[in-house]
C-alpha cells in the first residue's frame, strides 16, 4: 500500500524557508549597505545556490536508488525530494529575477 505524502512536513519546510528569508530580510534592513555587508550578500546567495544544488543531487540520488530497486527508498520519498528540489530552485529563480529587475531599474534611473 502506498503511504500518503505528508503535507505537514512540506508545510514545515516551507515555514523554515520563510523564516530564513525573514532573517535575511531583517539583516539587510538593519542598516545601509557597506562593503562588508556586500560580502555577506555574496555568501548568502552562494549558500542558497549550494543548498539548491544539494537538494537536486539528493533528488537525483533517490531517483537512482529507486530505479535500481533499493528497498529502503519509497516512491513517496523520491517524490518529496523532487518537490523540495523544485521548490528550492523556483525560489532561487525568483530571487534572481527580482535582482535582475532591480538592477535594470537602477540602470534606467541613472
């Protein structure tokens, strides 16, 4: 029998992402940007890219394990990891789109 996908765990992960985004927003709004804070932004964005990459690798590995017949991996786990990777990639893509739009707006203001 197939176990249902837990929406509670997915919602909990989304809440964690929201909390992290709020922390990042609070840190960036704490004052004006200086050269040191620019480096922090670079670190935050590079860690976001690393997390997205890890999520995609985990999804790929779980899919390979399921395809090879590993008994420890269920279809629900594979689907959950694939959805996590998709959501994290979509979040990163939206952040990139907002940054590009803000950059274009700054260029047009000059």
